[in-house]
């Protein structure tokens, strides 16, 4: 069996703006193997957010192929993409995206509701991952009772709960102070060392330094793709 987790070939993504066609991604080729830790970097307008949306199955390419864990997801319909997202990808966002007035435990268990697990199974697994991220004593707290760093830990736990193939983190330290950012990045190091594939989207050099490979985009093409260890 191949250890290739992601293989994108000649991926293009165009957007129509009035009468104009904007070519955002202009033929991207990337292969990411299982267990890699990759940072995607690029200035505003480089195409990195568009690429992240494609990698996260939030969007489909205009042309080209995307094979994720052996499945061609480039031509899938919305409901098929939603299923793939729930099974294969754990998302961590800059803004945490937690439900207010809902406990940490219930927030973390949410992806398992869509996956059809029983409440007992959901709560057991959610408690496991909250313990993994160091929040076993905060399970009954709601987001407004948690610090920014604790909220991001809840978000990381939620990303891990369905045993995804990939953890996709979009500017995960963007709303955190520098001390808390280091704590969260150390947590990603731990997650990676446990065998998870981590893809980090960031514009901050010091955050990208945690990754073992850095892919830089500019003007819709790959400018460089280098190991960082």
C-alpha cells in the first residue's frame, strides 16, 4: 500500500468575477505522505487559502486531480465531500469555531454526532481527547469560561475526535499571545509525534518553523517546497 496520503496533480482553480476570470491556482502539484508535518505559506493573494479549501474538501478544483487517502475527491458532489471531511479531516481554525453555551465535552463530541456514534461512545471518546490536550478538568466548562489557549485546545481535541487522516490547521495561533502560541504549537508537535499528518497554513515564519517541510506559494504557483529538518 502506498504511504501517499494526498496527491494533487495540475490543480487549477478559477473564479469568475463579473466578466473576468481570475486564475487563483495555476497548476499545482503536491504529494504529502502519511505522518508528514507540512506548513503552507504565502503572502495574501498567493492562493494558499484557496489551496487549503481544496485540501480540506471545502471546495473542488476547476481542473486537475486530488487523490485523498486513495479516493479521487476532485469531482465529488457536496454531500460526498461532507462525508469525506467528517471522516478524513480534522479542522483547527484561527477563530476556534466553538458553539457558545455548550460544554467543551459537547463541542468535542459534535463531529461524532454526524458520524452516527451513540452518546456513550461520543462522550467516552471526547473525554479521551480532552485529556490528551490537557483539559480533563475543563470538560464541563463553556467557551466563555475558558481562556483563548484553552478554547484552541478544545478545537484541537474536536479535530482529533474522529481519528482523522489529516489535521488541517488554518492560522491556529492567529488569535493567541506569543506564550500561548508556543503552547499550542508544542501540542501540534505532540500530535504529529503520535502519528498524525499535520498541515499548517500560516503567514508567520516562526510558526512555520515547527513544520518539517515548508511549501511556499506565490501568485498561484509553488515557489518552493523544501524540507525544514
